[in-house]
């Protein structure tokens, strides 16, 4: 008889050696040998909760089971909770397996031969697994709160101004960072002294003080510091709901007092809250090409950013990924260079004497749509690389005799790769939808649109930034920029404008 093994471990169970992936697989293989099963495949979900069926390997297993005829006769699991901890999911998927004449076998929970008693015992296991899932999160919550009350740090990003100290028992706690604790104290002092966010940012920048993240201090960064309870020695638990990834209401937060050394007094902290109840609204000057420029390397938008040198203001467009996470190395481009280039190029196209050449150029450009297609190709290549890495890592978890520490480290990396793979897939899907919506118009449609826009282009004053900005946002769809290769591609949306004008006038 042919069988497959399904192994799963969730984050709460990683430390339990008897439930590790290698242990589950080893026990299932021994059972297979003893009972005459030939194991033809192994499906692994590492770091996945059994309360949901949205598990990649699990869904692949079910897809195989649905085939007619199915390629295997049995699914071996360490125990039934590995298959599912959701009572309804268990019933639904086990019914599917029954219809396909596939046995679900728990190698550590044998069921009686009598069908009536067998169904009763299996039902009890389902109830227990479902109860465990509901109770596990509450137990973990109580355990974490108990550790926090003892002054231990239970994970997450270390707050700016603090560092972690490892204790003799292996636990960690927050202690002031000698390099940044004084910065936090200075920020609070400036806030209660009446300094604005802009003035504080200017001071921090002049002093070459690095921000918590990124290269530049932002008002959000200051606001997060000023309003965080951590700096008065308290820990806030439950600000976000992990399952739904949403921010909880403040009434749902649990504030645990005096868990670590405070950086500011409670009186100073309270005074800062009264001084700055809400962060100032960030006013952004409308950039000429804001929202239009796309980084040709990673596909992210390029943000407009103001800088100051020797008392003068300069503008640059910088890749959002480079600015936020440093995952892209595309250099920034001076706003004056790209804005003048695009404005003059678009005006030249619309005012060109040979309109037929312009029409052919627009059609060719939209047919090729190089920018989006290139991004899809690059993302697809990246997806293949991540998929291969994740597959190799899964195989390592299966065949290697790992220590608990090695398993936890590899499992964490596996989770990162899975999340990265999903993000890339989502991005590819977005690009493909965008590409599918690209409408290639006929020559006459483009000709009519160009004639209408030509009059507007003739009257455009390049010195009137507001009018020029509005005009460019009507005519230009996207601008792909590769500052390394000094390549620029302007995607026009002239035909879509024509259709909008027809709708607004009511004419056919």
C-alpha cells in the first residue's frame, strides 16, 4: 500500500522535541515499515497553525488526494492534531478522504476497529484538538504576561533607546542603550519645552543622530517615541491582534507597569502627552511627477523627498524600497533633471509636426509595454529563486538530524521565505492585471486625442508648476526610471483621456 506523510509544527510547539518535524517523520516512517506501507512522498508545513486549512503543503496534499484515482491509499500523521485543530475542517476533509477511500492514520492514536466506537473516539479527539487550539493562545498570553511582569523581554523589535541584556538564566531584559538613551531623553525635554516636530527633527539631523529606522528622522518616528509607554518603564501588551493583523483599540491594551528601567520620569512623560496629543499633520508639497515615477529595478514607486544643503532646498525622487527597507540600491535622481526631461518630452510629442510618427511611436510603446513586462520577468525570476531555496530548506528539515536550535533557526528562515514568496506572487498578479487592462487603441482614436491635447500643450506655461503638474498627470500614466543605466520610459495614457472626455460630454 502506498502512503504519504504529513508533518506540521506551529510556532507554539517548536520547542517541544517530540513534536519537531524530523521526529514526526521518523516515527511515521517506522510505522510505515512495520505496517507494510510504502512512503511515496512527504508534505511539511513548518510554522503553520492547525486552526486554519490555509497551509501550502496541506492544500497540496488535499489536491493530490482529490485525483482519480488518488496516488496513495493512506495519510500518516504523528497525531490527528497535526492534520487539523479545527473541528469543522477535520470533518470536511476527512469526509473527502473517505470518499476517495484514503485512510487518515494517526500513528500515536490508534482507533478501535468497531465503526461505532471508532467514530465516537475520533469525535472526542476532534473536540480535544479544537479545545486545545482555543486554549493555547490564552495560555501563551498568560505565560507571556507572567514573564513580562518578572522583567523579561518576550520578543519583538527592541525599542529605540534600549538594548537587550542576557541574564544568567538565558532570559533577556531591556536595559538603556548608552548610545541612544540620551537621545530619547533629549526628545522628551524638547517636546515639553515647546519645540515643534520640525524643530526637533532639524536638531537631530544637524547633530547627525541616526533615526530608529531608515536614513531620515520623520514625524511619525518622533510621535511613536513620545507616545510609547515603554519610556516610562511600562510594557504594552496586545496592541495588535496577531490573527487578523489589525491594531486593537486602546481599551484592549494591557499596560504592565514597572517592567524595566524608565528613560524618563512619569511626570515628564505625562507632560509630553499633554503637550503633543496628536502628531502634526505632515504637509507635502505636490511634486510635479508625484505618484507617476516607478523604479525600473524593483517596481516600487519613487517618492519625492526634500533635502537641504547650505541653506538651499533641493528635491529628489528616491525608490520607496531603498528609503524604507534598503532592499533596493537604485540611486535617487534630482527632481529638476527628471521633471524638466519629462515635461519637455511630453510637450515635444504633442507639438510634433509629424503626427503620424508620434502615433506609430505610441502604438509601439503600448504594444511592448516594456516597463511592466520587464518587472513581471524580474519578479518571476526572483520567485523561482525563492521557491528553490524554500524547497531545499524543506528537504533539509526532512532528512537532516537537527538539534532544536538548528530546527528553530531553519524554521524561522522557512517562514520568511514563505512570506516573501507570497508577496512576490501578489506583486506579479498586480502587474499582470495592469498589463491585461492595457488597451491598445486604433490610430484614429489616438489622432483625435492628440489634436485635442495639442491646443492645451500650446498654452501650457512651463513656469506654472501647478498647471503643468495637472496637465502631466492627465497625459502620463507611468514613468519607468533606471538611474543606473540612465534609461527612462514614459507611458502615455492619451487614449484613456479621449474616452473620459466622451463620457463627460455625453457624445458617442
